[in-house]
């Protein structure tokens, strides 16, 4: 029998027609789901007609991540300490500049900071492990030495970098390769008992752009299956599912149409039973849809997609422009409050 997938249809309207279930213990309700299967037309089914077992992944509250409750939307601030990241390369490469920006983002409303020492923009070459450690570890150490209390995420594909960064005081690991690049990273996260974010991508930053056109039979379901496999791999290494978040990897080996297909049905990924993170900030699809060629000026478009994602129940947004997103959420949340 062909595998089928369930996608909750999110409701944020203040009117409650009755029977609505809380999606992942959060701020969105649902009464119906969309059943998807390869080669078949979508079918809408009532939640009341499904078994408790089928509904369990969608209604179970998500565990806190690095001490942060996922009952409200969270903002992850992007801090690239690289010379070549796509929109802010070189701006925060020095320790003093990195410390200043980290503190600024927390003041603006960031719940945690994601520090990256290797660019993963399309076409970027791999950074040597020793160089990546040299970029990341002094920043993490200096932040903790200065009393920085917010959770620190390590944006890395490499087990050795994760191990060094966690020893320096980082709190969680964000792997854009979803354990494809270095499977040992899962063992590092398991040993340290820290959360692990698994993102979907293809190939490497150097090769991913050329793979998108022929990589998928159904991008939405293919990405879901790949993340399901990555979760199983992490669990086999000892990472509890409650410590795992997933990210569909917008822009990583996907065409514009494929990115839009993922965004339209984002709520599908709640079926994995994990918190969901989305990173679209300043990415190329925003430029393609808005006509804005300057990545640094794509904040409003980033926030627009961010609000769409939050309305789909997505628990965390990875963003550059904290103040802009914080204000957008501050206006959206009281209107959508149930």
C-alpha cells in the first residue's frame, strides 16, 4: 500500500466551530487534515474520524528546546562569523563585532543565537575543521566569559566543531546537512545531552544548486521522508526525539517552485513529532518574488513569510532582522490568540 501522509489544516481565526485540537500544544487549532500520497489527489479528512494514535504526533506538546518553551513562537538570531556568508559575510568576523551583535540581538528580542563559522551559501567551498573551530570557539568562550546567558546554537556540519563548541559553552547544534556530512555529529549531541536541529539539504553547498531539478519526485514528501530518516539516525545514536527539531531547508537544493511547495504545506512537518524551525531570512526566493536584489533589504519579505510560517504552527524562525520580526510577531499574536 502506498504510504500516506497527514497534514493538519491550521486555523487561527477567533471563531471556534467546535472540536478544534491544539496543534503541538501551541497557538494553532485544527479540525481537519489533508491526506497526501504520491500520485494521488489530496483528500481532506476530519480529525474526529482519525484514531488517537494517528493524531498523537499532531496534538502532543513539544518539549522545550534549550530551556525555551515552544508554546510561543521563538526567534533564533543569525550570527555569521565568516568572511563570505551571503548577506552579512565579514561584518561580525572579529570577536568584538560578534559579541556586540550577539548582545544587540538579545536586546532586540532574540531567544537564542545561532553562530556559524562556515558559509553554506550556494557555491561556497568547505571550510577546514581547524579554521571553523578557530572562528567559533573564541566567540563562544568570550560570550560566556562576559555573562551571556541566552542559549547558543552551533551552526555546523562537523562533529569535531560541535564537540569543541559545546565544550566552550554552546547549548545546541544546528546541522544543515541533516547528519549526511558527518554522522558522528549525532553521537556528539547524544553524549552532551543537547538538542539537535536537523535540516534537509542536498549534496554540499558547492553542488546543491545543480541537483534540485532532478532530485525529487515530490519535493514535499521527499523532504519529509528524508527528515524522518535523519530523525531515526539521530535516535539510533542516542538523541531523544524530544531534543530534535527539524528544518525543511528552504533554499538548500530547491528551485523557487520547490521552495514554494514546501512553504504552502509547512504544517505537514508537524507529523514528525518534533519542533519545526524555518530559515528563510533574506534568501534568494524573497529576492525572486519581491524583485529586491539587495539581500540586506529583504527583511520585510522575510517577516511576511515568517508570519505565514507561524500561522502554520512553526515554532522557531531563524532570522537576521530581530527587531523587525519581533514587532511583526507582537502585532500578529494578539490577533491570533485563542
